[in-house]
């Protein structure tokens, strides 16, 4: 028996831990594992490596993906769909494990509909995949962003700065809110709510009047200014998702223009640091549990599902219910955030 595995979309810490778990589980039953390179591109071009215990030894703590990753989707084109099917059939794949985020779960569903038996595994630092309490990579990204806020806070404090920290997370504030809370930020501006510049100015002024001489403001990269409809960023060279980034600098400009106060404003964009590095213990454990369940489903069925975690238990969710659907920050977390952050 053979199963396949691939990593799709943007990388994150914990992918290798998941790959290793799949390989350990499958090989313990004498099942061989083909690792397709660069997501569905590797399936289409029949590029893969044989994964076994030796090939995956030592990869557990490593960031990135030993398989490479891409957001390729062959199932939008009849000829490419036929080629992908032909490769999957030739390798007699009993199951194909697709590790990815929202878009990749939609591609996995398209593969399943085309006749390839798939199992999805949710990963993304953004934590915005519907149907699972958390995704591989999120815990590490929050830890990295928190550490950045901690480091930036000491320098902001020494120099009376207004410090704006821009986090990743696209359309939702999972990273911004969690890292802002863990890092003790004064204010968090998640994409879930429009940014009201005059309220941010009032907040900083109120803090200074109270004698607090520095402010830490965390803004999610996808946040919109009140009255605007377009997020800050630019089209990706060569196509693909709109590249978010720059909202922190725009906020700094607006504060400088409108506050009428001589604040030293500094912007720090954490950027891809949030996606890199060694996975946290929690991400290693989650990736391992997901990998084991995904391997079982790939070998024995049922196919067409995504593994997920719900209230501490590993469960399967039909891809038809979760693919391409987004998960905003839940009310509990937002309410807890409102209780500890200053209100703009
Ligand atoms: O989806 C994960 C993510 O890191 C987002 O938080 C971010 O907007 C995006 O990917 C960046 O992607 P890229 O590296 O392709 O610009």
C-alpha cells in the first residue's frame, strides 16, 4: 500500500513534525509514503521523494517543510486534472494527505471530487481554518510575536515611544489579539474592527496625561481604516493572494499628521519571522496527533475529511463543510481582549 503527502500554501512551524508522524504511523504498518514536492505541483509533475524513518529522522523540531510548499491548484483546468489523476493512479495511492490552510482545503476537496482520495490537515499561523479549534503553526507564531512585543516594549519604555507592532494573520486578528494580550499591549487593532484614528490618538493622549510615557499598539496586517474598503498592501508579483503589509506605517503617518503632539512613533513589522523557526512544544504535539490520525484515515478511510481538534479531541470534519471557509476570532477571546486593552 502507498500513501502520499504534501504541504501546500505558506509554510509554518510544525509541518515537518506532521510529516514525521505520518511516516512513523504508516511505516509501522509496512505502508510506504511518497512525499510530493511543492504541494500539488509535485503531483502534477510527478516529483516526489520516498519518505521513511531515516529520511524523517531529526526533522521534528525543524521549521519549514522538507517537501517545499506551493499554492498550486491543478483542478481548475481539465488537462491538469487529468494529469494529476493519472499520477495518483499510477502510484496506486490509497490516500493523499494534504497539509494546508483554507485555500488548500478547497483544493483538497477539488482533488477528492476529481477522484483522488484525500485527507486534509489544517495548518496556518493565521488560525483561521473553519472546523478546528486551532491549526498547526499558530501557537508558535503567537509565541514569536509575543517575544517581539516583549523586546520592543523595553526599548519603547526607555525612549518614550509610541510603538506600533504589525502582525500577520490576514483578515482576522488571531495572532494580533493573542500576542497583544500575552505581550501586555495597551491597544490591539484586529481586522475584525475598523481603525478609528482619532480614538487611538485620544487613548495615547490619555495615557500620557496619566503619566504613562510609552504606548504599545498591535495592529493586524489586514485591518482597515474606518471608511476605507481596501486593505493596505500590494498585488503579488506573478499573481496570487494580495500581499498585505504596511498598515502599521500608515497608522504611524496618520498619528503624526493628526495628533498635534511631538510623539516619537516607531513601527515594527514582525513579518515572516512569525512563520519561521522551530515549532513550539504545543505545535509539535498537535502536528503529531494530526499526523497520526491523518495517516490512519489515508490508509483505512474515511477519505474526504480534514482532521481537526475540538475540545481537546482529534476529530474528522467533512471537507465539504470546512473547505475554503474562514474562522474569525471567537467572541470569548475578543471580549477578554476588550477587558484588558485600553478602549480606543
Ligand atoms: O497565511 C499565512 C500568511 O503568513 C499570512 O499571515 C500572510 O498575510 C501571508 O501568509 C504572507 O504570504 P506571502 O509570504 O506569500 O506573502
